C-alpha cells in the first residue's frame, strides 16, 4: 500500500493532500468527541471541507495562471 | 460548526482512569494513553494515524527525516514538532549524544585521530577491491577484516588482517597496516565512493550509504629487514542500524539527499511535523477527555431547529386557546 501511495504521489505531490487531510480530520475529530459515529461523521465533513477548500484554491490558481 | 456543551467539565461517561499516567503514556507512544483507559476506538485512530504519518514521513525521507542537531547554522527547529510523537522521535536525542561523544578510535572524517583508546578492535565482514603493487588490475575481494589499534600513548599504529577470497574463488590472507582510513562508527550517511581503486565504470556522483562504513588499508609483507607495502584494499564493512538511525546528518550527506529527493524531502519533514503536532491533541484528550463533549449533544443546527420548533409550538398554543375561547 505504501509503495502504491508513493507511486501515485510521485506523479504529483498534490495527491499527498488526501492522506494528510484524512489523518488530520480523523485525529482532530477524535480529540473533540467520544462517540465513534460522531467522530466519523465530523471527520468526514472536515475532510470534505479541507479538500474542497484546497480544490477551490487550486481552481483559482489554475484560472489565474491560464495561458501564462 | 459550534456546539452547545459545557467545556469546563469532562463528561462523566468518559473514564479517564489516572489522567496523568494516560497523558504520559499517550505522549510516549501515540494512542497508548487511550489503550490504558480502555477507549479502544480512539486509541486505534491515534496509534494508526499518528504513527502511520510519522513513519511514512520517515520512509519518504529515506529514514533521514528525524534527527537533532544544534550547531552553528545547522539547527533542526522542526525537531521540536517531531518530538511531540514521543518515543519514536526520542532516539534522535540519544543519537545526538552518542554522535557528539568520543567514538571508537576508528572515528571521524575517515581518519583515526584518537590516541588514547588503546586495544580497540574492529572486526567485520569486508567487501571491496584490492590492487597489488606493480599491477594495474583492480580485483574484487571479500572476507573477514580485523583491525586492532596498537601502541602507547605517544605512538600508535593500526594492524590487522583480512582473510577471504579474491574474485570469489582465490583464497587469500593479507596482513594490514598503516595508513588506514575507517569511517566513523556512528554516522547517518557516509560517502563510500572508491577514492583509490576507482574504476571507469563507477558512477561519477558520490555514493552515500548509511549501513556501510568506509575502509581503506595498505597491505604489508614482512621482508628480511623491512616491511613492504604490497597492495591496497578499499571497500566497506557493515554499520549497525543503531549506529545510523536518527543520527545527525552531515552537511554533504544532507545536500546529497536533497539532490536526489528534491521536494519529497520537504514533504517528508511535513509528515513527521504533523504527526508530532497531532499527538499533542491525543495527549490532551487522554488527560482531559474530548474537547467538545461525549458526542450525543445536539449540534448547533439541531439545537436551533429544536428551539424554533418549541418557539412555534409556544406561539401556536395561545392562538389555539384564543380560537377555542
């Protein structure tokens, strides 16, 4: 799994945002609540928020650098 | 998303046992405090996520991401984030001490420099090349190398032997002596390129290795009156894992690492920093319990919905009463 992740990320370092966002979301949410369902629900939302925010920033930068 | 909870108290349903013990355990090994408290789901999250991130960062940086160095311009400030992960990063502090302490006589900058460590011995399987005097050919040699430092406090020399085979078949026993060059025992990454017995097909770039230690010796033969140098051997012997893991890295090896890994090295550092910082959340959770509450409290949205529903029912009640009247 580690090798495939490295291989995937070797093509573009941006892919590392997924495992990092996943880990941060899960650990942060786990430190906020005790119930597993609530942790998972909250972690999922946080993960989507982080990745969504990154995607928006990525899209804006891509648009700004269009034909540069 | 805000929440309606009382932050001043830990939920009584969360059994913290001895919070100080849990916090210390949680600091030393991510998730250990929660295993101790019996909070297995969270323990699994912390252990897998934090240790996974930390060791994946180590893997990305060729296991050279975590070390402690505080000299001149070379300061590893990021180590203060990495140390948050506890025991897995603490080896760097021990290695920093070992690295700075006087090492065995076969130490430092490829030269034996210390005079006082008498009787020290280096015994290890050697792999390398040999060239005999008067010959142009460089041949492969393998065998058991023994080097011993002899002499008094004022004068000292290194003697030894190599018993092995040349080109994998011809058995040979060589008497070794000065000049001798041996790589340091405790070293993160060492340049092990051939300097004396270089071949044309060898790569132009310097070759670095952690688990190999550079050795160069001259081969002596006793004549009737004198000792003659008859050959030179150059190669490597193994370096133990604990003699390179989390050891402070030298500038040239660091530059080499940055050259071959590029941005990946920075990313590797980020992974280990994040792991250390995340463990602080886990430690606090082990000590104080979850920050927002147990998890069955209504969210702000749910509370608002409930409030508006009760408000609506309250406003409906007088209307209904008025209608009835």
